[in-house]
C-alpha cells in the first residue's frame, strides 16, 4: 500500500503544479504539438524524396554520369547534419526561464528556513 500512497502523493503534487502554472503548461503542450507536427512533415517530405529518387533511378538506369557536381552533392547531404529550428530556441528560452524561476524560488525558501 505504500507504493499507492506515494503514487497518490506524487499525482496530487503534479496536479497542484499544473494548477499553479497553467500558462507554462499550455505553452509546453503547444510546443510539443508544433514539434511533433514538424517531425511528421519532415518524414512525409523524406518519403516523397525517396519515392522520386527511386523512380528517377528506374528511368535513368541506362544513363551513366561520370562527371561530379559538388553543388548537387552538398544539396543531397542537407539531411545528414544538425539543423536549427526556431522552435528549439523557444523551448530553450522557456525551459531556461522556468528553471531559473524555480531555482530562485528554492533559494528563497532555503533562506527563509535558515532565518
């Protein structure tokens, strides 16, 4: 039964936190939905690119290109390195700000306990 008691205490603590920080929780939910939506779009675009490249390979099997075009090779490698999205910045700023506020609150509580 102790596990159930701990679970109830944890769930009540989470509910209190959500009630206190409604705006923050709403922002987090919106950010997560936007990120998931962006990831779904990336996956569908990647599938479309692979479908097109497969059909191009089937039609161009007889042609052999011996020249190397470095610009096209660079364009093909775009998906293989790190990209920056503006949602990353929003999440970092919001998360950093929230953590800073929580740290300041905890320090204030610790000072009150000492006095």
